[in-house]
C-alpha cells in the first residue's frame, strides 16, 4: 500500500490508528496546490502517535479602521474633532475631511505618516491582512515515533530506511533538468516536496478529522534520528529501538471561509471556479 511502512502490512505495530504521508512535487500555482492530484512521488505509513494541535494568531489591531483613524488624527492635530470624525460613516466623506486638513498640515507629512491608511482601496489587501493577523507562523504537525522491533515488517532496518527516505524527500530537488544540459542542471533546483497527511485505522476507516483535524499541504521542516545504544536485537549490535522526529508545517496560512478551514490556494481556486 505504501512505498515505506513500519508494521502496517500485518498490523505488527498494533497501533490504534496509522498516519499516511503522501509526498508530491512542489506545486507552483494556487490551482495546482488546491488540486494536488493523486500521483505522489512516495508514500509512507507509520503508527499513529499522540497528537497536539491548535492555532495561535497575533492581532495587530482590535478596532475598526475608521475608529483607529479617527483616534490617530485627533491625536496628531487639534484640527480634527474626534467625536465628529467618529460619526462619519461614509469613507469618502471622511477622506475628504482628512485631505482638507492635511493640505494645511503639509503633504509630506501626509505621505510619511498616513500613506498606507489613505490608500485608494480604503482597506488592507488580503495578503497584507494575512501577514498582519497571522504573521509568518503557520499550523504545525509534530510527530515523534519510538519504534521498537516487533516483527519482520517492523524492525530496525525498516525504521532506518523509512527515516532516511523521509530525510531525502524533505530536501530541495535537483537533477530535473537533464534535457536542458549541464548548465541548467548545475544552476537550477526545485523547491522541496510538499506533503499530504491523513490518518486511518488498520481496517481502512478514515479517522483524519478525529486525530488531525483538517490538515492542508505541508512541507517537512525537520527530520531527526535517535538510535538506542542500550539494547540490541542481535550479536552485531543492531539497535532494538529507533526514534524518529518529523516536524511538518503547512505551506500556506489558512482562513475561515464560510465556516470551514480553507487554505489560501483553496480559497483562490474556489473564487476562480477551479
């Protein structure tokens, strides 16, 4: 079922659920990200582990723009009556008042202090707002496996191969430009692959919503190996247990779109009818 697995084929891991990882080439457009396809580069199955998940945001402003502007202008100059400005509901009327007063205060000050606020759009565009409220922090999925040898399909060698493959597929991709000559090969690379993460039982039931929620496309940020040097499974000193840590981060920020968790690419794709 998967290119790399640990203890799944015969349920040797005896896990309550299993994690399924699908690795795909980096999609460069929103449409490709929203419709990732069904032909992964590689697939992995690992026993399910304890999962902590949630969200954390930053809020740069907690009041409407009109109110913030009125407060700011009233502080900058006594020429503004904050009470009067707060009562203006039409943005065009407010900006006419602002422009009239700023003419007296100096156009240079207007440009330096309020250049962004007085944009013709009258609001921050989506990607700026995304940065302002969500920052560079995206949802994370951190997994820590302590794999102990329990059978033919669940032993140290399988764990080693799986961990090495995870590490390999987390890296930037080179060698994809053979048809364009050695110069292209030596000067170009593709971004690291992206990952889909899901969860299911040994019987095949999808339990992703229970254990993972609604994960979106991720990148694999970190892979760590730790081998047990206290106990061994043969005279050659093969470690009895193999610890793997894999830290995934979603490729894009996600939004509340119609009451559903939606990635930026999924949102754009839906607007475009894709």
